[in-house]
């Protein structure tokens, strides 16, 4: 058997709620990021529909190990996005199952960052994403279809977005403030949402564009993995395909 090393692919991990889970659908922001990083990096979807930051903090150790033996494996993590808040900001009296108090939400984000650091993923590799704005009229229609009253307000989402921005600053992480950016200059932000809460195709494009602006510097030095087909030595392909890059 030839002596060669298994190729280890760097990773970008997308950690979040349903907005992240759905991001690999057609035209989703995760799919677009994955396409940009093909042959350079695996983009791993770890989105969990309906989850809040409290549950995220609990499951994170099941996704990324922080044992001493795992440190080397985590060195290949180029970035982790942390995208929670859309469920945390649910109104306590209307949706107590998903609601997380504002202060706890901020502390959960900090604890997530601390855990990642203990697993060898520094704050410089972490990108927080705030909840997007909420179109109350459209989301209320969805709530009525499910037999419940409107259970979120855009103003509340804004409070959680601000807490996310502050937590990122305190942790030394980057942040993508969707709530502010999508409403900048009085833009009709409803076009970014499919049902008042989740992203539309245009919203996914918006997130992909702005997220790439933060990710690009973190992956810029990643090499193209395995040779371009035109560079393979056809007389001795093993010499091209089994050599360490």
C-alpha cells in the first residue's frame, strides 16, 4: 500500500435554529457558502428547528468535543456561526416553551463562546448572527393557522439583536447584525422574509452576501484541496494525487 496521509478538510460550522437548518435548501445562504468553499472547506449544517440558546448551550458538547484528545481535530475548524435568538425572543406569556429571558440569552451566547474556546475554537473564529427583524403581520397569519396568537414582536427581536451585538463585543467575536442591516434606511424588510420570521430567497441572498464578508478573511488562506484535474500527471497520477500538498 502506498504511504500517504488522509486528507483533512477544514470546516465551517453553521450552528443555529430553523433559519440555519433551512439554509441548505435551494438558494439558502448555507448552500451558497458551501458552493463558494467547494474543494476548500466543508460547510457543516448544525441547525435545529425550534431551538433556543438555552438548548443550544446544552447540545453543543455533543457536536464539538472539548476533550484533550479532540483539540487537534478542532484545529481544522475555520469558523463557527452562532445564530440564535429568533425563538428566544418569543413572548413569555404566548410561547413559554421557546422563550428565554433577555439576560439569560446574552449569558448563553457567552457560555457558548467559552465552551468553543475550551474546545480550541477561539473567539476570533466565532461569528454571532442576530435574529432578523420580524414582520408581525405576516407572522401573525402563520400563528393563526397554527391556532395560536401572535407570539413575537419585532421590537422584542430588536432587543435580543442588541444583546447579541453586546455579547459578541464582550467575547471578542464578530457579529452580523441582521436586525439592523435589514431595516437600514427604512428598507421594506418584509422582502427578506418568507413568512414573517424565516428567510425568503432574497433574505438568504442578503445573509450569504454579508456573512461571506465576515467569513472570507477566515478562509482566504485555505488551499484548493487535491490538484486541479489539468495538473494531474496522466502518466503517473499517483505522484499527483497521493502527494501531500
